[in-house]
C-alpha cells in the first residue's frame, strides 16, 4: 500500500470513530424554586382599615386688629415653638390709643379719689351736725358719677391694651407652620371691604398626632368576641379598657411599618347605618414627623393576646380571576395549584391562611412565574427569616 493510500485509510477510520460518539446530553429544563412549609405561629388577631392622619391641634393665625404688616419672623414650613413671635403689625396707632386711654384712666382715678374724700368729709360733718343731709347726698352723687367714669376709663384702657397686644402674633403651640398669605407691607386685619378675615398662615401640631379610621361593624364585633365584656360594664371606661387589650399599628404609604404602636383614644357611640362602620381614633407619638396630617395609612388593630394561626410567607401568594392561590409542593416534586382563603398580613412577611392548606404542607415562595400545575421542580427550603430573593436572580 502506498504512503498516500495509508494516510487516506487512517483519516477515514478516524472519521468513522468520531461519527460514532454520542451527542452531548442537554441540560435539564426542570425549574429551580424556593419553598417553605406552612406552620402554626402565635399571632395577634386583628382587623384592617384605611385611616387618615389628623393633627390634634391646628390653628389659622389671623390679624385681630387692622394695620400694616411690618415683620414676618419665620420661613414657610418651619417648626415653631409655643410663644415664638411670628408676626408684627405696626404699633404706632395702637400705642397712641393705649397711652391716651391710660391717661384718661389716671384722670378718672384722680376725680374719683377726690369725690371719695369729699363724701367722707361730708359724712363726718353730718354726724357733727355741721352740714346738711342734702350736701351729703350731693357728695354721694358726685362720688358715684366719678366711679362710673373710672370704670369706663379702665375698660377703655383694657381694650386698648388688648388691641396693642394683638399687634404681636405668637405661636399658640409647638408645631409646623405653612405658607404665609400676606407679604410684609400689606394691610391685614378686619377691613371694611373684606367681610371675612383671611388667615395669615396655619400652624399644625405634629407630635403627638391622631389617626382616624372607620372600622367595619362585623369585624369589630368579631374582634371583641375574643375579649368579651369590654363594653358590658357601665363602670368601665371604654377607651382605657381598649388600650389594655389592643394595640394600633399603621403601615405607611410606602408599605413600611411605622415603628411606634398607637393607643385607641376614641370610639364613637353609634354605627353609621349607611356605611356599616364605627368611627375610631388612635394617638401616636410622631417625633420624626413620618405621619403627616392629611395623609392616608393602613391601620391594624391588634389584640395584645396572641392566638395560634396557620401562616405562610406572603411572597408565596398569587392571584388570578378565580381567586388567591399558592403552588403546593407534592411528594413527587411536582407542584399543585391550590386556592386558599387568607387572613391578616403580618409585619414580618407572614400571612395567615384561614383555609385551603394544612400545617406542614410546603408552598413555593420564589420562582412562581415559571410554574404550571403538575410541573416537576428542583427546590431548596427557604427559612422564614431569610430575605426575599427576586425571581429574576434565581
């Protein structure tokens, strides 16, 4: 065999061997998910409502006398302290009227003192038969007239002193002040062409603060059944009893939980027959001013006592047109779509399951969007205190 033929034979043999090799096995298409078991936890019972933040104290600052605005001692949005001088109105006219009233009062006081002395002198002389009864009566009349003038002068003095004090406008309490209505130099106060006085600015108290919310009659009755007798005794103070039994927590608009719990400080005495709700209110400390008057929050009224509840992680829950469901991991590592009835959400990513699941059943918590009923999965158990992972990163 020639050298050239030998090379061709070797190449053909190698080609045959290469063609007989097995094709590479494709990687598995089984999705990877995180799972967590449904378990029994001790949680408070609660009801949920939508509440609105309301300032306990708010006041519209108005000018009680008419005059030129000479000073504004704040910037809009400032925090102001009780007694802080906020506005000054031109004082010249009011000082002059005050001094005039003061002088009139001193003069009336002098006239009254003289009339009193004259009356006393006439009374002594009458006892000594040195004057007539008519002279004493005349002295009495002069004294009474002088007393009336003095009272009138004192009243005028008090009024002018009050008007002068109105030229300085102070903060009535600690709070935050809003935008001003008038710039310095404007005439403010009850002017003849303005039947209603427009406020100079508004001050609202920020700490503490109220949250008002309506509660469903049915939910409130259900919650109170767990704490029987709270409203049965007329000797009990309802608000103080509710404070002992319930906490009020709020969730802010960004879904974060407000750190401090509130205390119920008001419950209405009747149900709104149209809405089927009863109005309630809670008070909160607000040192960081995260609760802003006018804002809306989610309110949870919780029992201080805890009860056993079946819970799963909130991230396991999905919704479709039929209802709320979870994917349950079966023994053969396939998933089953299961519709459930849920209860209250917890602040630590748990949610109560009222029906549809049993303790120990495992639900998928991450990787849900890729699943279909009956699909086989590869999984890892996620602990309840582990942070939630975005599905795109799994």
